[in-house]
């Protein structure tokens, strides 16, 4: 238990210490999860990420850490169930579908930032979570009813809210009384959201479906799931869609707020510029949203000189491979210029995962950064209240700032 708490409080430090002691393939033992084989040797890590989805289940591995994830969702399913869930939503999350929505996303972001309190501390991560939820509910779910949209956003926040960042994974099935209590708490918290989503789906059934958003795509699918399954899939999608982009936005805005010159250059460079892309790429390298690419091994996989047996849990630790000096010279330095020296990222650059399980929401996350960051910087000037860059701590499967980035907001610089 003590080792688990230490790992959650300092995941990067723990990973580095284990690699120094045991080499590039080592085992981490976590309370409520069990032993996990960490693979940081580049060739072996790439083999694990790119493994046949039938030989290495990502959904099962994620559910071992996040037991509330639906096994029928894009995030928590495997094999045929994953392929079907992803196929139904692929068009909604395609870059060509996301691109035209940037102006709407920017308008939502500007409205949120304009309403942030001035002159007193606010937690940037919390504000980003609410903003990202609002974007997803209105833009991706297509909820047009104002009252219902606001209530869904509030319900998502209530479902996921915890005091601080607990130094343990959420308990689930097989974790005894703690797991039973955890399931009951989640069921109670998720009920208001399930009720609102059911209302939205049933209201949309009465009109011709519009496949341009998530609800419409599910209603238009040839293998249309029943309402209960749609709700289950959307709940998991909302959880997966909130944390990574809100964390990425928080880390990037924190860095820009600490470096006014960098923020000025970022804004001056303009949308779609190589400089903005390089700043984002370097922020995601040093402060990735996810701890690891997780896999539950179904067939033995060779990792360097080690064979990972069937039945084992394995992961590629993203913050560790992102700091491999063989891939990124001076790996602990923030150097956006390094991306100008590359024609493409190395294979083990994994802010959106890789292989068959590369994140379906990548285009949305990139559009959110492109739209939200300039909108926020144009509305407020933020001053971080913690004197140093915050360290990463582990929350479930994501890496968040340990103090959630308290900032004081004032008028934007002219």
C-alpha cells in the first residue's frame, strides 16, 4: 500500500527509480490492481503498443484500473465490441467533421473565461474540466436544449468530483468491501446523468437523426444499440473525453502563464502555425495526460529479453519513454525547437496512445487546444499562485498537477 501511495504521488520519480534498479523492463505492484509489467525499452515498447488487439486487450486493462468503464464502449471494449463501438462514432470524430466546429468551441471558451472570478484564487484544472465538459455536451453530443445541456454538464462534474487527487486507483469488483462501496457510490452519482442522457436520446428519437454528433450517430447506426447501452457508452465517453484534454490544456496554459514571452509568441504565431504545434507537442511530451498505454496480454509477447506471459498486465509508461535521451536529447528541457528538427515524431511519442487503440478523440483534442488556448489568453491574464511548476501526480490513469494549478485572474494584457 505504501508503494502504491508513493507511486501515485510521484509517478515519474517512481518509474525512474524502478528502471535504474531493474532495467528497461520491470514490474510495479499496485494495491487494488496487482502486478503490472512496465516496458520502457523502445523496440519492445513499440511491439507492445502495436500488438494485435486480439493478443493485447487495451479495454480490459483500462477496466482493471477504471472499473466503471463500460466493456461496450470505445474506451473499455475489446475486439469486435471495440470495432463496432468505434465504427459507429468514427465519422463524428474525424478531422474533417471536427475542424468546422472550432469557432463554436472558441466561443464557448471565451464565455467561460469571461465569467471566471477576478482577484481571488481559482483552480485552473477544475475550470478546464467544466469548459471541456460544456464543449463536449453541446458540440459533440449535440444537446441543443439549454437547460438540459447545463444540467448534463453539472451532472458530469458531480459524477467525477473527488476531494483532491486520491493516491489510490478507484476500487472495483474483487476489491472486497471497498470495491462494493465504490460501486454503490458511483451508481448513485451516475444516476442523474443517466436520466438526463435518456431524456436527450428519447427526445431525439422523435426527429430525423442527425449523424453529425454522437447521439445522432448512435441513433443512425444500422446496428442501433438500445437506449440503455447508448447511455452506458456515452457515460464512459464523457469520462474519457473530460480528463485528457482538460489536463493537456491546464499544463499548456500553466506554462504559457509562467512565461509571458512564450505566450506572446504563441499568440503572434497564429492558428495552425508550426510554432504553436511545436509548443503543444513539447508540452504533451513533458506533461502527457495519460500515465501509460495499457494492455492485458492474451498471448505471450516478447519484450526485449523478457517474455510477457498470457494473463499478465503490461504498460508502456508514457512519461518515461517521452524522456528517453535516445529519442529526445536533453529530455527534461522544454525545447519546442526540437520539433522543427524532425519530419515526424518518433514512434514512441504517445500522447494519444498508438496502434489500433490510438485515441479516437485526437482530432477533437487538437481542435480544443487550437480554439480554447487563444480564447482564454484573450479573455484573462492568469498568474499562477504556486511558485514552481507543479509535479505530476496519478489520478486513476491520468497525470494531473498536484495542486490543480491555482491561479489569480485579471484583465487580459492589451
